[in-house]
C-alpha cells in the first residue's frame, strides 16, 4: 500500500521532510489539556465526542448533527469511498490514497506548465461518476482552488457526490464546509493532523448531509477518541489565532527552502502550504531520495509516471534542519 508512505517515517530519527507531519509540536495548551486528561483515561469521553462536535459546529457554521468525528480522517475517507467510490473522478496529481481505494477512477490532470493551477469551472465530470474529489489545498503541490464554481457544479451534477478534502485548510484556502446544509451531494472532510500538529492524536472529522452523517455515526464507535486526544483537539481549536500565526511561519520557512533549491538549479512550483513540488530533472528523484536517506534525511519521490522521474515532494522542517538538508543536497547533486 503506497499510502503508508504518507504517514511519516515511523521510528526514523533523522530529518524528515515527508508530507504529513507538521514540524512544529502541538501548542502548549493542547499538551497541557492532554496531560490533564491522562489521569481520567479510565473513563470514556462523551458519546460522539459531543463537546468537540459542538465547538466545530460553532466555528464552521454547520449544525452539530451533520458532523462526524473519528480517529483520523483516513478512516472517514475509506468509509466514504467504500460507500460511494464505485466510479471516482480525480484531479491529479492527488493524495496517493484516493486511486488506491477507488474501485474505478478517471483523471483530469493538473499541468506543471500551468504551475498545477486549475479553474474548477473547467472540471469535466464523466458520465457515471459517483464521487468527484477536490483536495483544497491540493496534495501534493500545495496549490489552492477558487471554490466559487463549486455550487454550480453541485447543481449541474445532482447524481454525483462531491468530496472536498480540506486536510490542509488550516494553512490556506477557502472552506466550503458551511455549504453542506444547502447541498445534499456535498461532503467535506478535515483533519487536525496538519496545521494543528495533532497527527499522533488521530483526530479527523467530516461535515456531511444528514443521512450520511447519521449513517457514519450509527455504524462507528460512539467513543472514537481517547480522552487526551479529544482534550488536545478542543484546546487547539480554541486557539486558532496561534495556529494561523504558526501557518504563516511555516510558509515563510517553506518559501525560503524553495528559494535555496532554486539556487541549486532545481525547479520548484508555487505553494500555499508547508510543502511543495520540486523537479530535479535530469536527476532521478528516487536515487536522490535513497542517497539522502543514507545521510539520515527522509524524503520521497513523487512516483507519478505522467510527470516524470525527477519530481519530489518536499516538506519544510525546522530552519536548522532545512539548512542541513540543503547542504547535504548540494553535496549529493554534485556527485550525482
């Protein structure tokens, strides 16, 4: 399963520049809240994580009964694809999990010569599509879509469900979660693993039409989160000002890192997140990644045949680790 490579490096102890993990730890308030709840871990949380659902409802402007919470957004995505993934339409390159779990899928390519930018008004939904997927900001390039055309798409294709995966919406982009009550074919998924630095706490949620939210809530554990996870999530969402400030810092580090790579002759593409795509051609990204790993730097090639072997996705680390990465990369390129 190639999607396993999205989940970081496990016990790898060197510098990690993989996509999924935010290099910043949880905010202090989240750590304190989780520590406080550890001593009460002999008790379940409230059913369906009610306090967290209520907070999310207030923040996004959608009714509480339309919110489903589970242990990470991947579990929710897999359940949605199991129900609606008979014929999936993807904007590619995209999150590697989606082609894996779609029973069948079609693609509409985002083009490097356009910096992977795309007008959703040009989205073509093939006949028979059961699920159309939009990732905003997009993974793996970090670009954002103008979501203004979405309501028209929803109206023109009432038999197709549209999944908008907002895993990185805490970093940039225009959320459409508030539109879910208006459109019965709109599904929105989110996670607190990215901008909110809670990947290890496993907190994901979705905003769905009532029948789908009821179905997921009634067919899942009513107590999906550990008490420390729920407490960390609530504390983090109560301090979104800090998350926004951290997002700006992460993007500044990302832009500085991309500039360093361009100085080495590497082509990079625009991003609004803490990761970006780089084309190392004529070098082979897989070979570079292997050489970097031997020097305790974990990174991965994109492995998208349509783009070629030079593409690699790069996530910012902390500035001191970025400096070590650039210095090591300079040596590796010199001997490649």
